């Protein structure tokens, strides 16, 4: 099958000359295409655009750019991916010219690609809202890297997105996802004052790329972590690496208590002195890192550009132990959750792109559990991450819900009667339907 072909990127175990100046011009792994229209396809290509595989659809297109984007977008050039996360992809399309460090004005202008259910605002909007669940597909294994170029498809040509680009209905946005050909296997952070941050290529070969100016000791309420698996990367942009320590929230994100979120951030020192962030120097939820030479870290490879994607696994060593273990689950504000964390690492997987099963096969329901109370059913279970689950009672669709990034789904208040045959069916964001699951007989005694 065409879709089961794959591209292998050779990973070298030695550092080639010029790696630290990498700016997004490496080998193409795959490319994304988003058609900015109602029901426009969200697609991936493994062969340079010769063929495309649908991953999902656009629920609502973008019609304007955001003139007041997040401050760190000012550290990166126009026409590039400014942030990649489990709950957003931000694209920088313009710049006011303001200094992003020393003024209160934010300089970046962006458009964004967003997961299902994350934007309840009305048009016109700078956000392309998709039907893809946060923490899955283009918000995880098919996500781009910070600094990847963003193009417009015009007929048979790809052109650079123009400065101050305003999206129009039908625009075809293409992101060639590229990565350096010489990639480390992990990024190691020594969690102490004056500790080093290393790119590690092997047990014997590592290169310092930053210094730790303030270690992390606690966790805080970083809302995007609600979409991320615990002990994983939530986001990367020119001024942050965000790590999740909380579970994926099982309900609707708009209804999530802030105390359900948990994580910490790694930020560069100049960014840490901007007006919004000066408090980080006395807070425990941030690690602050500085350069080892005259070069700035903001928007620069390898920490804040070109190497980290959402979903990458994170583990640590605690106390005197030399065992690598998952970070502890920590939600809300906890100033001491990581007080004995000696070092931690971001594990960088080999850059081999093989379509995950959920993008080439119909989705499946893995398990179902039914609880009956007051003639309504609560149904929960597991399925492929990010699929719509239809609840079918006596051959009628009686409700639906969505599986999260961890595969868990839950539907409440499903009406049932005396005799019921209950089952579920999964439908992925591209519209592929799985088989109807095994019917479960539920009999409710009459009063």
C-alpha cells in the first residue's frame, strides 16, 4: 500500500560542523497541508507532496491574523512555525518591529491551528479550528518543529507566506517538516545552579549548550498540560519548553478546573526578564537557562527551535538514585513536587516516520464499561486516541463523546430502558469508521 511506505532519516552519532546553527533547512521528514475552509482537509504527505493522506478536517477557517500574539513569537522570523504544542500550532506571519525583550509591546502576529473544542469564540478569527483532538496527530506525532517554514500552495507552486499574511477561504497552507540530519538522542538538564544542559549523542559523547541559572523545584497550573500525557513535553516555542506532570483531563477542556493542570517550564534568561515573567526568578515552577557564549538562546536551536516536538517522553533521577523514572504526577500549585529532582532528560526518538496504525486503519474500541443509575447509563472505555465514539443503544445512536490523548472516553446520561443492547463505534477525524463493537446486554428490573 502507498500509505505504508516510510521515510528513514539516518541518525549520526557524531556532531557535524554547524549543527548548533541549524535553522530549519535539514531533511524533510513529511509535510502537512491544511486547507483553510469549512470541512477543508488536514493532510500529511510522506513523499514530498506527490500523495496525501487525510488526518482530519477543518471545522472553522481563519479569516484574520492575531495582531497581539504571545511575546516569544517576536524571537523568530516571519513565515515560520512559532510554536508547536499538544493544544496549538502557531504560525508567525508578521512583526510590528517592537523589541520583544525591552518593551511592553508584543511584536509578533500569528495565525493558529487548534484542536477540537479549544476555541469557543466567534468569527472573524485568527484560529483554524480542526476536528482533531489535542495531543494527537498534528498535535503530537505529526506535529512540526519550531522554525519550520510555512508555505502557500498556489497551483503547482509553493510560495513563502507573505509578511502580514491575512488568511482567505480556500488557502492551502503547507508546512514541510524538516529536522537536522545529525540529531542527538536526548537533552539532559542538570537541575542545580550552574548545572549544564547537554545534547547527548551517546553515553560517551555530549555537548553543553546552556547553563542552568535557576533550577526547578515545583509545579504549577499550566493549562495546556490538560491535553498532554504526564511526564512528556507539552509545548515548545522560541521562549519555552513546557513539561507536563498531570494526567490528560478526561472531560471537556472548557470545564476543567485549573487545579487539574500541572507542569513546569524551561525558559531562556532574556525572556525571563520580560515584563510578564520577571516573577519567575523567585518562583519554583520555572527552570531558567542562560547561554554559554555570546549567543542568545531565544528562538535558537537546539532548545527553542528545531529539535523538540510535543509528546516527547521526559524522565528524571531523584535524590541519590541513578535510575531513570517517570516524573511524579503533580497537579495544581506545588512548590516542592520536584525538590529532590537531580537531573532530567527529554528523550528524542529516532526520526523515522512510519504512519501510526490509527492513520491507516479504521479505529477500534478496545474496552467498554457500563454503569447504570436511575435509568441512565454512564459508559467509559478505551479506543484509539482522538476518535469520536458513538454510543448505540438498541441500534439507535443515543450519544457521542471523544477519546482523549490517552485513549480514554466517557459518556454520561445515556437514556436506557428495561432491555438494552449497548455498543460503541469509533470514527476518526478523517471520517474512517471502525466496526460496531460487541453488543452488551443490559437488563434493568422494572419498578
